[in-house]
C-alpha cells in the first residue's frame, strides 16, 4: 500500500493543486461604486455631483491564500514526479 501511495503522490498533488488553482481563479468577487445618475431633488433636476457607476473586481484574502497553496502544490507535484522518474 505504501508503495502505491509513494508512486502516485506526485500526481495526486498535481491534480489537487490544479483543481484548487482553477477553482479559486474564477472565484473573484465584484462590487460597484458611484451613483446611477438618476433624477433627484425637487422638480426632477439632475444632481450636480453625478458620478458614473464603476464596477470593480477583486480577490478576497482567502482566495489569494488558496491560489498560492494551489500553485505550491502544482510545483511540489512536478518536483516529486521528476524525482521519481530520475
């Protein structure tokens, strides 16, 4: 049993790292700021400080951590596979 685990540990790490990295790569969040430029005030006049809305995308701290763990697992899996093949 130990021999099989030793034989496939590089591939398993590579697979887990690839899945984690891909899953977290598309796990970004979004938000927006600014006003929608609607009518405000008495008589429906436009407000003087109309800001066009802007959407921004970002990764949370958890996503960044899991991205780095996934890339580390990929590199570790590749190094183990190279070591076993040599």
